[in-house]
C-alpha cells in the first residue's frame, strides 16, 4: 500500500512536470503567433532552458531510474543528439525529452491538462486578433479569403484546434456527450470557413466520427482484424506511400493530377530528394515555406518546402532515425491493440495518415499524443516484471 510520503512524492514530481510542460506548451503555441515578436530571442531561450531545468530537477527528485529503462534513456539521448545536430532550431529535441519524462504520468491527465490550457491560450490569441491587440493577417487563396486569426499561417489555428479536439475526445472517451461532439464539429467547421485549412478539418471530422463509432461500439476494432492490422502498420505504410509516391512521381497523367490536388507536394518532395539525397544520420536543411515572420513579413526566397513529415524526417534526420522512429511507433500501436486501447490506436493511425501530407504534428504543441509513447514504452520495458506492473502501466494510459 502506498504511503502518504510516497503519494506526496509522486504529487510533487507530477507538479514539476506539469509546470515545465505548461510553460513549454503555452510558449510553443504563442511562438506561432504575432505575440512571438515580444519575447523571441534571449527571452524565449531563457523560457525553454527554464523548462528543461524543471525537468532535470524532477528527475533528480525522483532519485532513480529503473534498470529496465536505461536502454530507453540511452536511445533518447542518441536520437536527441541527431535532432540537435540537424533540427531547424536548437530546441527541437525537447520533444524527445518530454516523451521520456512523461513515461510515468497518466496520459489522460496530460490530455485534460493540455486541451484546457491550449483552449485558453487559443481563445486569447483569437480574441486578441479580433480586438486589434495583434494582427489578423489575411490573404486570398483560390478566390477565398484566408484569415490567420493572429497566427503566422492559416494552418496553425486549425492544427491547434485539431489537437484540442483529439485530446478532448481522448479525455472523455466513453463518457463524451453527443452535444460536445456537435460543438467540436461546429468549431472546426467555423475555423475551416475562415482559414480554408482542409486537411485539419477533414482529419478532425474523422476523429469525431471515430468517437461516435467508439461510443456506440467500444470494442469494434477487436472484431475487425484487417482494419486493426492496417492501423498497427499505419506508420510504415505512411512512410512507404510518402517516399515511393514522391520518388516515382512523373509530371504527366494521373501523377500530375494528384500533384496538383496536393498543391505541388509531390514535385517539391522529389526535388528535395534529388537535391539532398539520403544519409544515415541526416543533415541540416532549411526549407522555405509560406509562413510569416513574427513581424508579419513573408520570405522572398524561392518556395521549396516539403510538407510530408515522413520525408522531412528522412531527409533531415536520416535513415537510422527514421527506421528507429517507425519501429518504436509500430511497437506502441501493437501495445495499444494488445491492451485494448482502441481509441489511442485509432487516433495514432489518423496521425499517421495526416503526416503523409503535413509536418506540423511533429511539434508537441500541435500534437500532444507523442507523450503517450513514453508511457507505452515504459510498460513494454517493464512487462516482464509481472501482471501487477503491467496493470499499473495500462492504467497510466
């Protein structure tokens, strides 16, 4: 039986994590808005270093790391070094550190904390843009006006809302109300009408549909083996579709029509593969996108951005990193299936499809579900220790 001292110890440990993560989350969302101009540079660096120090204090306060987790710690360090070497900024590898530090925290608690805090920050940004505190930049795309709503690109607010939607559904799960699902659908449609961000709207609708199916039949995936297998294999399948679809692209026929539908993504991806090639440990690449700077100016350099997350990771972080990431994600999805975490399995498979076209879900403030990986890997590592430990691990998800 857990003593009061042990319970207080765990409470303090969790509190340090959530303080660090909350600051990191808010700073991350705000860094994609016009508010970033007020704290970018040394102040932003200081905030992120402070978040890292809080995590370090938490790990020291925990006093020990179980022997079964040492391989996971070493793997985290190895992958972090690759991200530090090749990442678009020096703080990209924070993602892996948070995944490791979240290994013993109930993911439902993380989901609830994140959707609440993200909703507050999100509402603050949109209200600020409409009151004129920060700029609501807009442009014209295919005859439609696209509002940025205080963000630096119209896809950003829809991606934040996509994350909030998925986390709210994960938090409420079987207890989610029909009215709440209707509200989520309405908000996502409203944002789509303002930003014209089709991908996030479609994937948000798919997630809401999954919530409806899970509410009506929670164990449906247990009886649909083929669909479950495809979900488990969604990340390797997503990588193969992204890579071979891009490599085999030809500027005519069906492939050309598909490239036009995807906004030139196949052509741009193939150009980057030819220019940078493949390597074992990746390389530093600076792609030029359509987003604004914190001051609201657009880059005049030639656009060459690669949207596919799979291609970005493969070209920037290398073959070794890509293989390890796909193997880990597949192991995690197998674990979800074996432990009947069907909602998480379905949500991760949607993210795998989303990653074929968009890279934003790589970042923690746009996709909190990466933190569930730490808990799952911790459970896999400790599985041999007995059923009681496995039960505790299962409960953490």
